[in-house]
């Protein structure tokens, strides 16, 4: 998690100036308490939290921000039943 977040932060500091903002988001199933706990512990270590976030896949799909076909495919793949 730390290394992936560092990759984002390094992109924001790239000399090309290509990226003006970014956020590392961890998406995990609501039932995965290990990942939720790891995200909470990692967040607590950060002084500046604007570039890190986490959410459940259920929250992500319920936000209705993806095309319906994509949402359906992700639900079938990651939330069967």
C-alpha cells in the first residue's frame, strides 16, 4: 500500500508537470475486514490525507458512476450471489 501511494506521490512531483492532482484509492469488499483495517491503520499514519482514500466495492458500485454494463460485470465478477 505504501509503495503504491509513493508511486502516486512521485507522479505528482514529476518534472513534466503532467499530473496536477491524484488520489490513491483502495477498493475492497465490505466483508474484507483485514483490508479495511490496513487502510484505517495506514490512514492514521498520514499527516496529509488528501491523496489517500478507501472505499468498499459495494459503495463504489452503488455510487452509479460507471456505465450500467460495467457495473453489472463488476458485480458478477466480485459480488456473486
